[in-house]
C-alpha cells in the first residue's frame, strides 16, 4: 500500500531545534528509518515537510487522486491552530495517525488542544522519533487487515 508521512512547520530543524524537547534525531534520519521499515514490509512510503499551511493542504488534496491509503501526520504548531488542515483530512477521507515527538500534555496549556485528535485513528505523543515508527507499524497492521 501507499503511505504518506507529513511533517509540519519547524520540523526541518529537528536535530538542532530544542534537543532537550525534541531529541537529536534529524528529520532525514526519521524519514530514512520509516522508508526502510515500509519497504521491508512491502509498502511504499513517501514523506514531505513544509512550513506552509497551504502546501500541506495541497499535499493532502493530492493524496486522494494519488491513491494514498494512509497518512502519518505531525502537524507541529498547526496542531493547535489549523481548522483548514483538519478540513482537508476530512475532505479526502484518508485514515491518519497523529504523531508528536514531545508529550504535548506535559507542556504549555495551548498545546493541550488538537484540531486532529478526535478525527485521527490514533494519537502518539511523548515517545520521540520512535513514535513515528510505532505509528507506521500500526498503519501497516491496519492496512494488512
Ligand atoms: C510537536 C508539538 C507541537 O506543540 C509543536 O508546536 C511542534 C512539534 C511535537 O512533535 O512534539 O512543533 O508537534
């Protein structure tokens, strides 16, 4: 099957960005690990990072005609602000898992609300880069069912 991994704003800086909060793994490392796991299990995975809300929206719109079966999404700060990204996911009706590196519930109160959690298949937070791998494993299990 076809899996799309989407990373929101500032995640291009992973590795150097607040390493105490987000860890020292780079986005390139995360994507490479996910690629390998997906390929080993016979799936096709592509990833995309953008700092621009509209680019993420347009990528989600394209996912449907492209035949993407599952999305793994870290909306980063857009988690707490973006009704437009929420509506895009509802519009394409592709199942997705929400991922956060940090435990957003242990942080600022403005990070406690997500515009995605109630429409996600599941939510993983606080487990660092490994959270993406758990999400991928869950996505593959669901796709194989
Ligand atoms: C984040 C948490 C968000 O609150 C924050 O704005 C991010 C990253 C995470 O992965 O922990 O940019 O989504």
